[in-house]
């Protein structure tokens, strides 16, 4: 989150300085920066301001043409915002953003009813975010009903769906169901991945370990702990290689920017020289 914020803020400032407010890139950067700030401090008013501004820009972009792309761009932003509020236990804010997401999805379903796969996935996400927010606010019966609706979607039976479901199940202290989901996720990952990333260890293995702990399943908790130990070293090594590659890409990009700025400076000098020469000739 710190790295994302460090990358996003200078670009936001630069785009604002050149009055470039109309691109989806600018709007998405506001979402990223606002989510990062909320992660560090959910009471940070600048985070709220950024997210509200991004929402207004998204909705302003939708209204003139109501295109699929405009709706989908807005949906990506609102999904990120609803998720981060639930993640930092800001459940009331999470509920507000989830309801906004639901309103957009209702409009999308009316306009693009044939887009069945997308509608199923995003409506499912709306339902699970809704259930998580409600559960966090102590509205258990409503949360359980929303979760029941979620389970009727096709998305709920995918790896992403199991992962999203566990955000609700852990808030609801339904540890046995969460542990079963993590087992299913890990079976899927073992078929599709040759190595674990640090992200996968954090998102799945550590949470599976906690689920077994909460159920006092000592043998399964110890087995998961051993699995973490077995894959952690290769994950750290792999992450270092990725970091080195990313740094090289950043260096190459920075060099391109420097070259472009140097070229621009030379052009300005040439133009200035020509203008001066023309003025001198004009006054002779």
C-alpha cells in the first residue's frame, strides 16, 4: 500500500497541474490513492475526499453515453473501494459503497441484460460485500440472507468466489466453512501454480492456518504451518527476482522520461534561438 501510494500521488499531482481531469486513468489513480490512505487510517478525510471525487467523475462519465465501458470502469473503482472499507473494518462506509455498487449493477442489468457472465460475477460480489458489511455492523439475519443469495450465483463456486465468501465467513465466525473453502482454494492453486507467491501465502495459507486454530484443529494447523515453512523460502526468493525486474523497468522508464525532457528542452532552445534571430533581422 505504501509503494502504491508513493507511485500514485506524484502522477495525480502532475495530472492536476496540467488540468487533465477527464481520463479514466486519473479517476482510477484517485481510487488507488484513496484506498491506500484508508488502509493506513480509515478516519483520514483526504481518503474520503479522493474516493468521493472519483465516484463523481465515474458517474459523470456514465451519464452522457451509458456505455458498457463507462459502467465497467466505474464498477472496478467501486469494487475496490467497498472491499477496502470492509477490509479495514469500516463496515458502515463499506455498506454505503456496496449499496452504490448495487445501484450501478441494477442499471447495468437493465441496459445490458444479455451480458450474463459479467452480471452474475458482479452481482455476486455485491451480495457478498453486502453480507460482510451487514455482519460487521451486527445485522446478522440480514447478512445471512444476503449470503444465502450469494450462494445461488455461479461465481460463488469459483476460486475467487470462495475467497470472497471467506471475508464474510471469518467476520461471522463461521470458521469451519472458511477452513473448507481454503482447502478447496489450495487444491485449485496446487494444480495451477508451480510455486507459491508471498501474496498467496498471506491470502490463503495464513488464513487457513488461523481457521484451523480457531477450530482447535491442532493437527491441521500444524500441517498448514509446515506447508508455510516449506514454500516460504522459494516465495521470498521469487519475490526478490520480481522486485529486481520491477526496479529495472522503473529505471528504464525514468531514463525514457529524462531523454524526452532533454529532447523537449533542446527543441525549446532551438525555437527560442529562431525567434531571437527573426527579431534581430526584423529590427535591422
